[in-house]
C-alpha cells in the first residue's frame, strides 16, 4: 500500500476518534461496513466508549501511534492520552476504506514511589470529607511516629481531579503526601467534587457553579476535619494549593481563620481568561509554525476573552461563547475575588513556589507579580525552581503537554523546601 493511501486512512481514523470524543456516535458509525454496522450498533459503540472514558479524565493528546498492513486489511492505531490513562483505538479498514473492525486497548499507569519516600514511616487511613449529596472519599497519610503532627490539606488544580492529582503516570499529590509524611507531616487529600459526583452536575447546577462550589467549600470541610483529629496539631494546619487550588488558596484562608498558613504552588495572578489565551498561544507556536486553522482558533478565543471582560452577571451569554465553555457565574465570581489583593491582607505565613519551565503559570508574569505585591511582607517566602514544570517535575527545554505523559516525581528540593518552611515558620497560633 502506498504511503499516500495510508495517509488518507490515518486521517479517516483520527477523524473517527475525534467523533467518539465529541460523542457524535451516529457520525462515527457512518463509515462502518455492513458487517460492522450489524455487529456494533450506535448504542453499543456509545456504551463501550463512555464506559472506557468515564474515569479517564481530561483529554491531553490524540496522535497516530502506528499503522499495520495485514492481507486485505489496514490497521491504524490512534493513541488517546487522557489524564489518568491511555486508550489505543485500533481502527481496521477494508479495501474500500470502510471501517470493518475496531478494538479499544486501555493502559492504566502503575505508580512507582520516588526515592525520597519511606513507606514504612507512615500509614494511610480512608476518610470522608463532608456528608450527604456531595460527600467525598479521601486519604489521610499519617506518620507512624508519636504525634501530634503538623497537618497539610491538599487542594487540586482545575478539572475533575482525583485525590492524587493524577496526570498520566504522574501523581503530584501522592508524591507530596508520601514525601511529607515520610518526614513527620500528616497530609489529607481527597477526590474533587467534579471527579466523584460528575453525573450529579446537571445543566441547572453548572449554570450557577462557581469556584466556591467546585473547590472552596470542600477545602474548608477538609480543614475542619483536620481540626477535629487528635493526631493533628490543630494550631499548625496548613493548606497547600496547586494551580487553581493555589490561585484560590488566599480566599480559603480568608474564610477559614483556623488555618496557620498557606502554600501556593503555581498560582496565577493574571485573570483566568488572559491565562487561557497565553497558554493556547504558547502551545500553537511550539512547533515554530502556526497553521491557518490555529490562527483562526486564536482569533475566536481572543473574541471570547474580550467578551469575558465586559460580562455582567445578568448577561444571558451561552458558555459556548466564552473561553473553555465556562459559565457567566463562574467568570464573574473569579473577577470579583482578586487573589493577590486577598493575599496582601493575610497575616499568616505564605510560601509561594514556582517552576521556571511552567508554561501554564508563568515565572515572568505570575511569580513576578506575587513577588512585586508581597515581597515587603515579612510573612511571605518565595522559591523558584528553574528546571521544574507545572507539576514540579524536572526537565529540560521548553515544557510541553506531552512530557506530562512521561513518568516523573515532584522534585526533592521542592519537598525539602516545604518541610523546612513548615518546621521553621513562626505560626502565630503557636506563639
């Protein structure tokens, strides 16, 4: 078979997978041959695919993995890299370039603890955060030494994250929990509301959803649970937020007076809409050449960003006309609560950590603004790690989404920095 013919099959296979991702199962089956249409109906295809991706998380990348020629059939393997696993879609074509076979092969990632973890130094307990409709399963990692211990509550980034903040083979929060518990610090992590209760988010709930319901309410419940545990020093409970969790950490501290301090790992100071535009601009220019389609997509995104900046809560604007399909209520809530201004009003110790290779939260903009706003506050410390990415994993060169699929761990120096800060900070509650 000629390479040009295989190029056409690659395009057909990739388009088929994109239709699955868009949940357009009717269109996806339109190129099935008669035997496939009888064997795999629209409803069966829908059921099979949705069961596979239910817990897979956000889609990171779609790419052609390989092609195979076998007798009268040609197979194109399309690799879908999701947040929590990989699904290889094997699309079999007949001589007429119709789909005559299909196979889904999921790959789950195995976690390998980093060298700085001492698994004999701690134990893990199952806990429940909150109660009723939105109760969340979580894990409390407790050192085995005689307590009580300083306590850390972990708050996730955006999207439906599990308690480990799993992205590919990487588990940022599991690294933090196990690394810190190995050195005498208790850590509480939990599955995010949008992960555990995704099916409960009706259109009516989503229309009114803000970061309060998505993140803040559950973080406060987690802090309150730590306050009640005899193994934890109630006056030394700290919140560590990563990404979106870092951005709203000052708001959580403002609402929870019992917090002793906060750690901001990769928190933005820019508006979310400007951050999104910067991210897409960076990603589209990674290869050094931007396509006409990408240029058009950026222009459309710029229009959506401008629309956000003039929003009023009473505006009846469809989420599809706003960046990332986020609702008016969510945007307005973020606009009315400035994280930098709130952080400046806090009297508790703050540690701000930043990776120099992070393309999502920028050293040149966000970290620089944190330092400019808070450098004269005696209770604030800053630490830049030049070689770390958004997950605080070390690497070289420009950071890309693809590197999130390579196994790594939260950098040891970042772990040491957190431990040292917790052990040396002058928490007012302890004075």
